[in-house]
C-alpha cells in the first residue's frame, strides 16, 4: 500500500541519494540538466520524490552520470563539504 505522506529532500539528502556531490547537483540544475528545486523563503532547496525520480531517470537516460564537461568528483564523495550543506 502506498503511503500518503509527501517526502522532501534537502540538497544534501538528494545528492547523497543520487550518489553525486552537492556542488555537482547545483551545477547540473543551473545548466538545465536537472529540474529546478523548490525553494523556501530562506533560499534552501527542497526536492520532492517526483523530482528525485526525474533526476534518476535523467541520469540513466543520457547514458552518463555527468553533464558535459563536468566530473562527479567536483565535491566530496559524501555529498559535499560541511560548508556546502543547506
């Protein structure tokens, strides 16, 4: 049975779930590779489960895990540095 709750992910959680760095996620969003995140009044990014599914599909449908000219090693493997966390 499907739960009725709406899950949202902070940028650090989304990056960790996708296996990419926070910086890489930000750059991919800025370049249009991933859909723009919802933002609260403080500017923090939040991703819905639907956003996460689109980003997972986008990564696999392109046959690559990185946008052109970028490396997933831009940030720390664990999802960015402490100063990147929102």
